[in-house]
C-alpha cells in the first residue's frame, strides 16, 4: 500500500457496493429514541497519516452507546490503575449476549469483561469524582482532547435510556448486591446513560481509532493516554468488542473494534489507521450490518487483519 | 388420633428433643436486622379443633418474610383472578435458589412460580390500589380477618430491607424489562418489603395454617377466601414452599408449608391442623433447622403426610 | 360419592367430550418407532374397590417409557435402601426439561430427582444383579406381582432406543464422569432402555395406580412393596412426575402421576383409586394432551385433588 | 531487536527466574497417566530466523492434548473447506470451561468454537477417511511435514483417555443427538483420543509455532497449509486458545497460543517467531503456570503482543 493509493476511490466503491446490506438489519428497539433513525443510512471513514477519507453519511450525528465503554475504560485505567479495575471486572470473553445477567450469578461473581453492559457499569462506578458531572467531565474531557472539540450528549436519548433502562438497572443492582459496584447505584447509572448518549459522527470515530492505533497520541502529537491502557482496551476490543459476534468478526475482519447499538463501529488498525463505519440497521447480535460488511471488504483490500 | 390424645405432652417432648438442632444453622445475613435474633430460640404450635397447643418461644415476634408470599398470592387471586395472576407468574417448581435471576433470562421470561422472590414481586405488582398504603391494606386486612387482631410491621426490618434489598431490586427491574411487573417498580418493591416485615409469632402462624386447612374459613366460621384460592396456594406450598428444599421436605414431612428467613414455618394439614414452628437458625437453603426437625417428628407421630 | 355412582357413564362421557383435544398434540419424535402410533387414540381407566372401569383404547399396548421410572425407583429403594438411593440422586424438582444436562454441570453434581432421565439412569445403576437380564428381572418381576401376568418388552422400540438414544447416552457418560453411575455405562443404559420398552395398556396402568393408592398391596391383598417406598415414589410423582409441567398438573389435577412419552399417564388417588389415561399426542412438555384433559375433568367430578 | 540479540541468554535467565512458579500449579488429574509427570519440569524454546534457541526441559516428550485441536482444525479446513467446518462449529469465545456441556443445550446447538472439547470433537468428525487410521494419518501427516520426522503416540495415555474419557464421550453423544457429529461416535472419539496422545517436545512446539508464524510454510520453505487456514487457526488461538483464561492471556502476553493439559503451550508471533513452553503444573483453568509466567516475561522483553 503506497502513498499514492487512492483511499477515496476505495471508500466510494465500498459504500456503493455494500449500502444495500442495510436492508438485512433492524433498528435497535430497546430504547424508543433509537427507533427514529433512518435504517438506510451508511457511512465509512478512514483516518490515515495522509488525513481523513470518508464516504456516505459520515457527518450524521449518532450516540456512542457501547462504544463509550472503551472511553470510560481508558479513564478508569488511567485514574484508578489496572489493579483496581480488574478487581471489579474480569478479562474473559463470554458466549452470552451483551446484557446477560446469568453469568453474574453462576460465575465468579464479577462481570466477565468491561465490554458487556454489567462490566461497563462496574467500570463507570470506578471513575472518580464528587458528582456525576465531575465524573462525566473526565470521560467527555478525554474525548475533547482526542477530537479537539466540545462534547455534547443527546438529551432525549439520555432521558429515554434513564427512564426505560430497566435491564441496565437490574444489572447495576445485582452488581451492588455482590459488592461489584462502588457508590450509589442511581448515580453510576446516570453516568453510564450519559456516556452512552454522547454524540459523535463517523469521522469522529475514525479519529478516535487513529488515536488508539497510535497508542494514545492525539492529532496534535500529544500523548493523552498511556500506551498500556490503550493496549488493554485494544485487546478487549478484539476478544469482546463486537458482543457475542466478536469471534466471527475477528475471523472475518481481524482488527480491534467496538460497536454501539446506534449503529457506529470504531476500528483500530495498530500503527496504520483509524477506521469507522455507521449504519443503524443491526444484526441480531447488535452490530451494524452494513458496517461489518464494509469493514470486511476494507480488511480484504487493505490487508488489515492483525492475525 | 382421638380427642384424648395429649398434644401438649407431644409438643413439649418434641421441643425438648429437637431444640439442640438449632446449633447446626446460621442466622440469615442478607439484611443486617435479622442478624440480631437469638439463634437458640425455638417454638412449635399446633392449632386443632380442640384449640391451640404450643411449646417454647411461641409468643416471640418475628417478621413473616417469605411466608407473606402465601398471603399476597391469596389477595392477588381473589382480587385479580386466576388468569391474571398466571399471566405474570408460572406454576413450576425450580431447582434454583429463591433469589435466583438466571431463569428469568433463560426460561420462559416469567418467574417460574409465586414462591420465589421474582414471582412474589410479580404477584405484588398485581395487588390493586391507588397507593402503597391502600395495596398493603389488602394484605394486612386479610391477616386481620384471619387473626382477629391488628397487624403491624417491624419498621427497622422494613427500612433495612428497603435500603439493602439490592438483589430484590435487580429482580424487580429485570421483571419490568420483560414486561413482567405492573406499575412503578419502587412502589411494588415498597409493598413487597412491607409484607415481608409484618410481625407475627408462632401461634399466629398455626392459626393461619388452620385457616388454610379449613379451605379459607376463619375461627369465627366465616369464609374469608375462596376454597379454590386456598387450594392453589396450598399446592404451591407443596411444590415450592420450602425454596429449593421443597422436594426433600415433601418426602420427609409431606405437608403444604412455607418458610421465611426470619425463622418461621407455616404448615397446613388439610382438614386437620394448622402447624407452625419458629427457630431463626437456618440451613443453607434458607429453612429453619429446628423447625424442619420438629415438623419431621410431628409428621411421623401424627401421620401428617398427604402422600 | 356413594357405591351407586356410575363410573362407567362418567368415563364414557369424559372420553367422548375430550377425545378431540388429541388434535392439539404431537407424537413423540425422539425415537422413530414412536412416530408410528395413531395420534387419535384415547383411553381412560379407573380402578376402584368395585373393580375396573374403562373407556376407549384401553386395551392397546404401548411402552411404559418414563412411567418405568416409578417402578425402578421402587425396586432400588427396596433392594438398596433409601440412603443408597439418595446418595446418587436428589429429591428436588427442576424447572428444566426431562432430558436436560445443564444442572449436572452447574448444580450439586447429582441429578436433581429420580423422575428426570439423568436421575432415572442413576437409579437404574443401583439395581442389583450379575447381568442385565437378572437386573431387569427385578423390575419385570415387580410388575408381574402387581399385574399378575408375564411382562414383555417391545423389541423394536428397545432396539430403536438403544441405537438412537444419544442424549441418554450423553447423560449416562456425564454421570459416570462425576461418579454418579455405578458399574458399566452401556449395561446400565441397556437396562434403562429395556424398562422404557415394557409393554402395558391403559387398564394395566390403572391397576398399578391402585397398587400405589393402597400403599403397595396388590389385588390379591399381598404387600409387595413397603409403604414407605410407595410414599416416596408418590411424593416424587407429585413434585416431578409430569416433567416440567408438574406444577401446573398439581394445580389442575392434584394427584400423584407419572407420564411417559408413548402417551400413558399413571395416576394415584391415595386410598381411593388407580387412574390412567392413554393418548400418544403430546404437549410440548411431553405429556399426553388428551390424558391431561381427561384427568383434569375426572379430578373436578370426583374431587381427586390431594391439596 | 537486532540480529546480535542474545536469545540464549534471555531464555536461560527467564527459565532460572520463573522455574519456581511451577510450585503454584497442579498436575492434570483427569486421566491417571498425566499424574505421573514431574511437576517441577520447565522448558522454553524460541524458533527464530536464526534457528532454535532453548532452555530447560525442552527435549522431554509429552502429549499434545488440546494443542492438537489446532492441527486437526487445519486439516479439516484444508480437506473440507471453511464452510463445512463452520456448519458444525461456531467461532465465538465462551466464558465456560473447556469441557463444559451447558452451552450445547442452552445456546445455538453447536459448539461455540473449535478450541473447546465439544468443538474439537465436532471438527474431528469432519476429517475424511475410510478408517480411523486413515483419518489419523492426515493429522499425523501434517505434523510430519512440519517437523520432518515420524509421529508417534503415547499408547498408555491413549488407552487411559479411551477408558476414562467419560466427559468427552458425553460431549460426543450430545453432539450426535443434536446432529453435530458426522459418522460413528466411538470412531470419532478414537481419533480425538489419538490426536491428544501425539508425543512432542517443547522444541517441536516452537517449530510448529514458526510454521504458523510464517503462514503455513515449513522449514524447508514449502507451503504446507493455506495462509487462510493458518489465519483462522491463529485467530481462534487468540480468542479461545487458552481455555477460559484466553482473555487474560491476551492482555498479559498478547500472542496466538494454545495450551494442552500435559503442560505444553504453543505460541505464534506472526512473521517473527515460534515460541513454546513446557511445564506440567497447571493453574485452575488448565494452563501451565510456569509456561504463562515465562511467556509473559518473554512478551515484555521482546515486545511480542500483537495488540
């Protein structure tokens, strides 16, 4: 792949070819707000050392949802340390779905990893601060350093999740019962719902991917997060970033990635690229159908797999 | 068994012989208040057509806890009807523990039966009323008609459960998520915690047992609850009344019974007796050690088994 | 219910009224032989102190299947004692299906009860004898004493189960692995498949029911099995005799019963009747649709429920 | 890392420093033969472009055990194709232990991945041949092409597994029941037990690792297996190669690896090294304690992590 390779042509072609796959998916239904998205939208963005390339709906805002788990994990690792984090959350993939509660009861009594909802809620509880605002400031602050712009949340999604997030509430109270959640349950949930509601677009995600691909250095060249925290987050993205579709994604695409149920996928090609897709129609495991389809093709053409 | 049989001698002997078994048990630890009980207490009461016989600590007050599930089930059946109740709760025993959440996710998406916590919370949500007070009034009201005395709750146990009942809260929010709980979650939990905190003594439980043994008729001879509701409740007491120790209890004692983690056991000998025991030291399934021991002996001597 | 009550008219009416429900069920498919049955067959038999009453297809032979679990449990209890039996099998009902293997791994490492396949296979392994023939002789021998006729098996069903019984083989080897099965696995399975293939008709089952209703005394008035073994078996029939439909059956019918996937149901009305139904079309839990329907009606009319 | 780096000094130091960790582990107990190993043995080998470096007990023979799953997966992929393999086995990691049967019942009715026992048995059933000998010939043949020497099995381990492998037998019959295993169950198990009993030493494993690191090319420079099959196998080694300790291993070491309960670990550093360790004392997840300890240090010094 030399510097003259035309990324723009590639992205345009891939978008054109794969857009149709969106029809095979379903909009997320677990919060009412998400059902309002246009299921036919599709976008792909690639951040390279030569700058950003993009095609399709890359400027449309959507909420981070589960992709935020990567950001809050970085914050918790940096502010609380590796040991404190792994005291509350495991590091094993799971064959269960992202919002499963079963293993909390039958297994080792802590969430299997920080990429499932229970684990992410436990991680949120570790983020320090005197108030939800202060704690959320650490998460938003990290994103602001990466993206060099102010961070906002989608208020209606936030309220919708807060009102209807019964399953996450169940997970949080179960964690509290097994001593797996620090502090006040409702406050931790508030923080979790806020981070899920952060607004980004596809181009933003490609920039975040590049930040991870360069082991924690932002576009201005400043080290924002330690290389070790980035390595840990990237590892989790490989083993559990795509819910219980992570194994198949590792085989088909082969890069650290994290999806969110609003349709975004954040991808990292270590040392080379940040890559991202957007498409709100999901497969039954909760991953963007058109997103996976485009990433699979990109991986073939650009030989992205780390395996 | 003729009228001259000396029940008093029998109860005195059984108490004397079995009191020592209390040492094998543990006080319930899941709410702090319950740990204050004296683990050596033991009492047994038998309500017969010749009146009440009792031995030991039968006047000591304790909280109903799970025994209240029988009362609220009767209320829900009477006020909402059989069909409405079984739309929200199943009728199958389970090999899982009383506060398990696993089957809610893996099974038919409603609690397996009304005697496990999840099922009892679902039943509570069906009790009608404009406020928690009004709804609780129906439960307390039924007990007042049976016992012919005012009902009170233990305020400190109630507050303790309300503050620390994280597992029950997890079950309730999970139910809400799967459309298994009517109304406001916190209000339903409030009602559930209140009914668990109702104060009774061992003699009261024997009277409640006799009320069930006579298919819903109180001591004054008035029909309080329909025979069908009583039959349903009695059936659940056999198949699931002693948590995941119900099968063994059916074999060893063989009567409809319901235990509570404050140490009470309510027993029904259809057409013949109400029987009850008290002893706060529990086995690992949550049943009173001394209680089961005494009931087993009583069943042998008086041939109580319905099988 | 006086001696002049016309049982024959009752059975004829019930059969006529309920026969149509057979259409709602499905033939068992797990062994090819069973799919050859006529799904429209239906029969009901009632053994009383005045003799046997029957209506419909009560002379049609079918295989005992899971109903044999009651017989081999009696044999094991009589020949090995209560303690030896409960060392290998538990006494708790389960919310899982009859051939589930999950709880063997997640639970207390012995089958939850003797009425699920895993438990019945463990019980078979306890039946003494130098050979499968000798061991089977004890099971067949008990039935011969009850029915006063020679016992035969359906050879083609037996061979079919032996060849295709992969799930039961999996259960048996799992048991062997956790030290839950005595002796040679294939020999125990052979015994299990033989007892499942024993031929009976509906009238036979009613006689077996009466034998249990009289606590182990056959028609000639001889005590064949101890009253305690019969009481234990009857208890298991209530809590787990109808697979994971036992709870609902207890509520709707309320008698000790055991069903088999060839369509038979064996019922016991303690001290009063043996009752049986036949109808090979099953509901999704594996119980005869027309059988349950007829028993439910019989229970209403004759007030059979023990609760 | 330049050509003058002294690998030998590094391996000697690491062995010396980490040997003591063997004390924290336990010998595998599930087959009697494995308990005869010396728990204090330890070896490490590194295959580089400059040749093989080794320290400790690298010439001691042990059985491949689960490491053989990688070899038979390559054979199945090459001879049957990707689609046929994934028709019988999934690609998702699991939080359950290597010999768990639970997910076969509760999940999608095929083994979650080819690195757990159930999945590896399913893969074995796909290896073509008229007899077990012929099928085993394909597995042994691949190893002979990689190692350029004849392959032998440990007869006593093979017989021991065959006699006592009840859990694997349970898994295989369960697979047969759900249509997840081609052909005769006992023949497939025979093949599985044979591949587990193949004798290798630590140096062999490092050579196999290098073969995978070079995407399927042996030391003589011949392509033996397609690069795609190697990529698939390497991916599974990352997500599920270390049983339910794979996630932690990915974080701590970060390379494709596969462990066996005889104490071997096969590691792949794509494009750079084959690496292997030996040490029969295992942690509770079934991985060599001293092996993981040495690999973790090696990864730090040589910067092996692919993340």
